[in-house]
């Protein structure tokens, strides 16, 4: 049954005309009814292209349960801020004073005399992550209206008095406001703090890394610390990352001649590696160094990213675009033989002058540092080294290729390839290297062509023309994340469409409907004596932690309530799992940061190509919590299928218009990205 908004002209109000909520437009009738029925007023202000307005509408105002509470206890008013900027201006000032922030949708609860005693922006239907839900809020205020009305009326009088003053004090308003979403420490936030303290305690202040030898790179630990350092303004958190990345880049774990990293270090200072190189280690390390480059602007980090990405493309990439698993530590039955040097070999290849310089720069001596031979390293060196692309390095690389041969594991694993797609897409976007992004796209097409069955299900492995073994949770979760990363790099809507397909399959075949989380194997896979469910983030992040990140990002990108609900359930499951020892779940912590840290949605409606200013911003800034959608005339149809709320955003005839929503509140649109102060 249509409410009272059907005869309105505002597109925003008309969007709500079929809500079960008995909306009034702003006017005498509404307030007269509030007096006659002795009810407080629920005021909701927004506009037709406001992302979080649509989310709250779909989640709550279209919901019969929420509508029942509102209709029974409140007189409900809808206001289009673009039609009535005066009303918006008054109540937005209240919200900003009460909460310290503002935006749309704007939620105000007030007396029939229009005196506000509660202000906020977006509220989910039900409480989550320490934030009050709309239903809980509505019930609580309704009870107070009946049993403790004086408290609400006093708050309304005092807030009104304060905002009428020329020099009002936000602190005074906060003190007088009925504001039960009171900023108490969220349980999840304490998990993040606990993890950070544990990393601090385990940190090797001299050589970087965590704990004693053997030392593993564990890039997801560093990714968490970078995000935490940014959110908490922790210089110490970033310092731990830089010390570790610098030490690894100087050590023997990094291949100074051919690029890329070995599996782990057998000693505390990263000198002597287990010489095996694995695809997933290098992909995750590309992510860590790329992010560190954005945060610190250290060019040496960008060089590490390029050399590692080039190593993958040169030595671990199939002609059709898939990625091989890795290279063995041994050659001719001897560990590390491929990588180590005697001084005379270096001088033979480079000549005396360049050879001696190399020996000095890279710690090569007659005595050796590994069983009488030398692992190339820069530990303790002050002078700048030679980049991998240096002609002298290339001579050593060519020599090394000829003297012995490494075994290569040339099977292609879907989840490992997906991590590599993520790494190359990110590196390509940040460094402006189109060849990396193209390699990521090519690998994605390889997967769709060679590792997908006739029902669009995924396979785990491809080798020698054959795909085999039904895909598992990590295949679906990481591949979905890879598709989202590709979308983030080129804004091709088919990537977003593909991610939605894979997550639908993930939910259909892997979800534990009874206890939460996701099983490692599909419901129709071979039944073993137990159906495993992995949450620990070891050398590679678990499928469950990746699933949490994917679900939350899809919720932010699509505005769809079902994905938010799935993300909430998954984070609740992971919280139970990781609370006792959070440092073992660094990627889950990253996903948790996505949920409870600051989050923003930026919609760019543009005529033509992606604006250069947007590309440049995203190169230089990690954009933590920022989810970007780009709408053009060409992709409008497909994008609206994936993210229905984008139908409301018009594409300008020329130039670009930016719509920013932050922490559930949407700002007014702008045509200049710099005006958003991202």
C-alpha cells in the first residue's frame, strides 16, 4: 500500500512511496498528527543519488519489521535535502554538533515541536560491531518516550537552546544528547589492539621480522601492520614494517641478480634462505612492497616490486598466461648451487674493475658466507646497490642461467594464480605499468578458459592441457578477490559481475549454515571422514579470511544488504576463532579493519575515460577503506545489475561527477576530486 509520498514530485520521496513505512512529507499535517497521537517524530533526510540512503532504505525502510516499529511509535517524515536545503541545514548542524560528523542519510528523532534529542546518519537494521542498530534504537527511545519522557524533552530543550546560540559548543550538545551509540570500545577493535601488542612483543628490532630463526616473510602480517599504523596513527607500526622490508631486501632471501624472494630465511638476519622460490610468497610480497611504497614513497620499494613482478613474468608464466608454482631450491643435487658465487666467477663475468666493485657491494669474500661459497647480499652496506635491470646484473643473470638448471614446478594452481593476479593488478595500477595489469588480465582469461567447467565451477589445478580436482574454498574466495582487484584497476564491470558469480557459488557450496564460516570443500565434493574448515592464516591466508574481505567489499561496492549480512556473519565467526591468538590470523585482521575501520564509497560518473586525477590519486594513496565505482554510458547497464543503487547516478554530458559516502553518510556531489579531500 502506497504511503503519503505518492503525490510528491521529488525523485527521492517518490523512491520511498511504496515503503511500508507510513511516511509524511514535511508539513503541518505530520506535526499535527504527532501532537494528536502523542508520538515523537522520526525524520529522515537524503537525496536520490545517495548510496547509503539506498542501503538504509532497502535494509530498513522496505522492511516490514522495521516499518511496524516506526508506524506504531513514531510519525515518520521524509525530506529531500535538495528540495529543502533549509531543513537539511538546521538538522545537519545538530548532527555535526552531537556526533562530530555529518552526512546523508541524516537521521533525527525529535519532539512534535521539532526539538531534536537524537541525531545520527546511517544505522543498520540490527546492531553490529558495537554500533547500535535502528530497531534497537527505535525500541529504546519508544520506551523512554512512555516511561522517561522528561529526559528526552530536557535533551531536546537543551540541544535546541545550544544550537540557537551563535557560539554553540559541540561538547555541550554531546553531553546533553540522548546518544547511546556512545563510542564504547568495540570488541573487535580490542582484538586489533591485542594483535598489535603481540607483534610488538615478537618484533626483532635489529633485523626485522617476528620471533627468531627460521624467519618467514609473512607479508600479510606486514599488510595488517600498515593498515593498523594508518588507522591508529602509529609511527611504530610503520617502522616495524620498514625495518622488516629493508632487512629482507638487503638479505640473501632476496635474489639481487634475478629478482624475487626465496621461501624463508634459516637465520635471523635474512642472509641464508631456503632457496626454493614459491609463486604465492612473491605475489604477497609484491602487495606488501607496493603498499609500503605508497605509504613511504621509497623508490627502492618500487624497484623491489618491479624486479619481483618481472621475475614472475620471466620465469613463472605460461605462454597462455597462467602462473607456475615455483622453482626448486636444489640444482644438480645441491641446495642453492644455482644462486651462490665464488669471487673469481664474478670477476670472470664482469671483469676486474666491475667485478671487484660487485664483491664489495654484495658481501662476497674468499671465506664465503655459506659453506665456503657466497650468497649475494647487501647486509650492512651503506652504498646504493645495482638495480636488477643494470647491464652488469644482466651479465651475471645470463651466466647463472647457463651454469646450472633449476627444476620448475610447472603446474598451475588457481588460488596461487589468483594471488598473483591481485599482485600484478595492484602493482600495475600503482606503478603505472600496463604490462603487469595486462598479465593479470591474461591470467584471468586463462582461468576462465582452462580452469572452469561447463557449469562454471572452478578447478584447482591445470597442467599439460588438463584441468583437475574440484575447486575449494580458497579458489573461489581468492579468485573473487582477484576479480575485485582487476575491477579496481580498470573498472571493467564484467570483473565485478564475475566476482558476484564466484561469491554466490562460494555461499551455495561452502557455507556452514549451522555454525558459521565456510568449509574448505564443497558440499558436493568427495566426502572425507571430516569436512575441514580452516581459519589460520599460515604461509597463505585462509579461505575464510579472504571470504570475509570479499564479502565486505562486495557489500560496500554493490550496496546490497544480503552481502552485508553475509559479511557480518563471517566476521562474527572469525572473531570467535581468532580472539585468543590474533597474530595467527593476520588476513582476518585485515578483513576486520575493512569492517570496523573508516570506510568510504566513491562513485565517479564520467563521460569518457576514467579521469586522470582519479588514477593519479589511486596510484599515490593506498585508499584504505575506499571502494571506487566508475559509471559510464557504456557500462551503465551492467553496473546497475551488479550495484543497483548506481541506476540513480546520471552520467554527465562531459567531465566527471564524484559522489562520496563515508562511514554510512553521503556528501554532496562535486566535479573536482580534490574538493573531497580524500
